C-alpha cells in the first residue's frame, strides 16, 4: 500500500514540477511577445490578450500542489537524508573569540550615526523616497 | 484518526512561521492600499523595517532599508547617516535573524519551497554561488548608486535592475489593481527584464531553498557580516560540540559553521545536535527556552502581539492619507521636483499657486515646434496666473538652447534643462511619474493646487489651451483630449547600402504626435501608436553614416506599416 502510495506521490511530484516549469515558460513567452510590440507595448489590451490563453495554469498549479501537500501530510515521513556536506564538521573554534568589544563599538557607532541623521533631518530624505511610488522598484525604469 | 492527527501535527505552524507571518502583515498593515491601488504616504514611511519589504508595495507602512540606502547616497549626508545607523543597529542587534524570522520576502520563498516537488540539495556549487550576493551588494547597492550620486543623478541600481521584491510587491502589487492600468503603457524593456527575473526567482525558489536569499540578496549579505557579533541569533557552544557535522547537514543554508554569515538563525539545527551544543545567544542552557515559560506568560505575549497587529491594521485603515497622491493619474498631485532652467534658477512644477502647463518637446519633433508659439501666447496673455514650463527632451538636447535663443528670446515660457547628468535636470523618473517619454509632444496641465487636471498625448492648439486654462482659473475641470483612434504597430528599419542592419540609431515617427525610439540589433525600431499617416526620420545620424539623398522624411506607404531607411556609409 505504502509503496503504491509513494510511487504515486513521486509521479505527482514530477508532474507538478513539469506544470510549474511550463507555467514559467508560458509567462516568459507571453511577456516577450508583448515586449516585441514596440517601446511601450504594455496596455491593458495587449496584457489581457497575451495572458488569456494561459489563465487556467494557476488553478492547475494550485490543484496539483494541494494534492501533493495532502498526500505528503498523510505519508509517513522519510528520515532526513544528509547532504553531501554531512561529513563536514563545524569548526567550533571559529566561534570562540569574544565579540563583546566589537559589538559595543558597533552599537555605539550605530547610535551616533542615528542621532546625527535624525538631528540633521535625515528621516525626511527617507520619507521623500518611500512616500512616492518608486519607478525603479516598480520596473518603470 | 491517527493519520488525521498526524496531518494536523504536520500542518501546525512553527513559532518561527507565525513570527514571519506576523511581521509580513505588520510591515504591510496598510491593507487599504491594496484595495485602492495606492501606497501609504504617512510619517511611518520614514522608518526602515528590518527585512526586504518594498516601500512601493501598496501595503507597506515603512521603508525598505536597501532602497533607502541606495537613495541615501544622493539624498544628503544626514539621510546617509540615518539609514547607515539603522542598518548598523539592525545588524548588531539581530544580524540575519531578520532573514529567518522577520523578512517577508524570505517567508514568500520558504512557502514556495513547501510546494511538493523534488528539491535541489545544497552543494559546493551553491556555496560558491552564495558569494554572488556580495558582488551584487558591492556593485548594485554601493558602486553604481555612489558613482551616479557624484553626478547628482539618483540611480538605485539594485531596485531598478534586479530587485524581485520590488517587481512583485511594488510592480505587480500596484498593477494588479485596475485603477493603475495607466501605468501599463509606461512599462518598457526594464519591466520585461525584471518580470522575467522575478518569474525565474519564484520558480527557482520552488526547487531551491531560499534561492534569492542564498545567492542574490544584498541585504542578507550585509546582515550576514554582523552574524558573529549580533546580540540575538544562534550560537555554537564549542565545549559541548563533538564535531559530528549533523547541524551542517541538516541546515538548508550554505553554512560552514552554525552562526556564520550564511546562518539565518532559524534554529532547525538545534534539534539535530546530539549534545545540545547549539543554543540561542543569551540563553544559558540549550533547548527552546520559550517552552519553559509559564503558559500564562506565553498567552500574554501572544495576545499583546495580536493586539499590536490588529491595532496597526485598524490605525492604517482609518488614517487619512496625509498628503494627496503624487503621480501620474488625473487628480493626483504632480511629483515635486526642482527643475533647473536654461535661464538660471529652478522651478518646482508642483509648487501650485498658478495654473501650470508642462510641455515636453524636442527640436526634432515638428508638431512640438508648431505648437510652441501657442504656449508662448498663453504664457504672455495669462502672465501672473499661468506658468508654462517647457522641457526639452533629454534625448538630444544640444541644440535646444540655440533654438530657444533664436525663436523665443523674450518668452515668458520657463525652459527647463533636460540633459542627464546636469544638476537639476529633468530625470527619467520625473517623466515616468508623469507618464511621459516616448510620445511627443506631451502636455500635462496642473490646477492651482499642483494636481494633474489633464494630459494631452497630442499637439494642442491655442484654443484648446485657452479653454483648459480658463476652466481651471474658474475652478472647473479641464477637458483633456483623448484619442479613440485604434492602435497599430509601425516598424522603422535602418540598414546600410548592403542591407546590413544598423543598431542603436535614434529614429522617430511623426503625424500629429511624434514617437521616438532606438533601433535594436536587427536595425528595427517598433512603435505602437494611434493609427495615422506617419512619416519616419532619423533623429540623430549615427557616426560615419549619412542619408544618400536630400530626402529626410520617409512616409509609410498607405497600407504598409514598415519603412526602410538606407544610410550611406561615409567610409565608401
Ligand atoms: S525595489 Fe527592492 S530594494 Fe528597492 S525599495 Fe523595493 S524592495 Fe527595497
Ligand atoms: S536574504 Fe534578503 S530576502 Fe532573504 S530573508 Fe534576508 S533580507 Fe529577506
Ligand atoms: S545553522 Fe542552524 S540556525 Fe543557522 S540557518 Fe542553519 S539550521 Fe538555521
């Protein structure tokens, strides 16, 4: 019973992988196809037209993932396999040096910088950037 | 029954997961922003949150430390001190505990990795790859922004070219809302690149544990440097360690030792250590200390945390946005900027007071030059009540000054400098924020409060301008021109006499408006524009080439949407 279960689970895992990769590929192709339309090619129409044929993919990804997750939760867990690094031992001596002094110095420096920054109205500089939509973050260029 | 219990036990979230969810929600407590498709603009945006959480995310109530750092290089010394101080403080207090417990983007990747697929294990290769984030930190967060800051041009290179948190939370977070459909038309190749990078990182995170954190995140790289000295985090007790290597094997990050620069203090390795040599810093005995606390205390802490979160959500839900929106849409405030003028001095288009017309033009754009005298007339007739700011495009501005001196020597128009690199010059970000770059002429009309009252993606004439201005002076709404013409695609191909493509040539197509672009590697420049009778031209002749005949403008033959411009190589 367990073996059949596991085999089914493994097939489902690879199937899910395939669907994820296919979804990624479709998204890439859709985006590239839009971007070939010109210098500012993204419009509600071009975006909708490009993504309409693949709109069922997210639901498929979700369904396969849910099936896998539920199966996983019921299957007995395999013992964790070691990685290739399993034999590598930690270097306990590396952590031995006292860090109290550098910690205090850095904390002091942080506080001095903070006080200087706040006194010089540095907060306003951050607000000016953070309170407006940042075209670089969004990808507007 | 047993398997149900087992199932419930497996899906029960750990304390760390609860903390991650908690802070993801707390940092993005402005839930109203998602519904309205806008970002929060209050004072709390001055505080950098511990974690990578984009400040352009509609939910964000604080600033992103990495974005703030890049911006600080060109924002002045105090801002740099402030952001540097905060980052140092976070580093010394928490190190990469931030990554393991607080960062929303780390949480997203961990959840993606939960999806049931085969996984890629860590190896020597991944350990080498983990150094990549230090290169990104040095180049994209420090070198490029600092180099541009010296030229007074803010360039947050990591945000602009890489950050997937920005694309996901800021970009898709805003674009997902229909009210922001206008932004779509402003997206270009950089968005395509960032979107594809995001897709790769999201997909990769399904198969590789914390792909972005391990190999690419500069914030993780920076915080990792403080791991050894940080006040909180995990620590290896050397006296008890028997060097069995079980911790390193169980850890999914590319660590060499527990608590080194790659460790995110998740605490997973603690259960694997046979001698209990791994412990939380500041805790005397090994083992999860919080379990030893009394249930009443634990309940108290939980309730307090919940109260803070609920309080924050309610606070941001009810808080009136302190400043009106600044950006692109009609009704929003024009972004503030200090634009340098050709005549000296500066002007802030958003300052308000007068009705303001901002006109983007170029000496290479014939419709622009045709409409400029109408702007001059408006500026003269409504002097004192209407300001006209004309911004020559940065594309090729070298002849703008001469043109203005010759044609508008006494004009009340405020001609703004627009050459990248000069202090105060109009930046791409300013254009983009107003929806410009790409179509010329382009005019934005601001009411007396500095709010965008209308946008004209076409040449405007005197009567239209006068009507808009009169309406705004009376306090009514302007009446922007909209074109309902269907869109069509046009292509201009530039080749040499043997038919070989010439890349990187700036070309334009003009009808009632001009659109400008550079040719790609195939010698092609593509345009999507309202269908019209366009003609194409080379705006800037590439070095070593010339037009073979006197003909300067190349009409698209009726029915065709491609024009080939053949240039003569001067070497022949
Ligand atoms: S784009 Fe990335 S680095 Fe920039 S502010 Fe947004 S989250 Fe931070
Ligand atoms: S490495 Fe970066 S993205 Fe990952 S958890 Fe840390 S700060 Fe967040
Ligand atoms: S060393 Fe331990 S605490 Fe650090 S990341 Fe690895 S498993 Fe987590």
